[in-house]
């Protein structure tokens, strides 16, 4: 029982040391964790990723519409040249 408890305590100690090291890595230049600014930047990043996906979808749809228009124009031109001959 005592060895299990010692093992468990060692695991918690390792986790705490790792979390403290990660916190030190995240701290800003003035020794403060950039909480609000970091949250805003992450939210902005998500907004930009969503906007990029939306724009990509819109560009793909526009590309398909242009291709269909080109096909229709080619058909009309072909039909007009055959009618003139």
C-alpha cells in the first residue's frame, strides 16, 4: 500500500513540475501570463479560419459557375457557326 501511495505521489509531482515548466514557457516578457490577449488572438484565429473556409467554398462555386458559362458559350458559338454555314 505504501509503495503504491509513493508511486502515486511521484506521478503527481512529475505532473506538477511539468505544468510549472509549461507555465514558465508561456509567460510573457513582463512575467505575466498573456490571458485576455491570448484568448482574443485564438478567437480571431478561429474566425479567420472559418472565413477562409467560407471563401474557399465560394471560390469553388464561382469556378464551377464560370466553367458552366464557358461550356454554354462554346455551345452557342458552335451552334451559331453551324447555322451560318
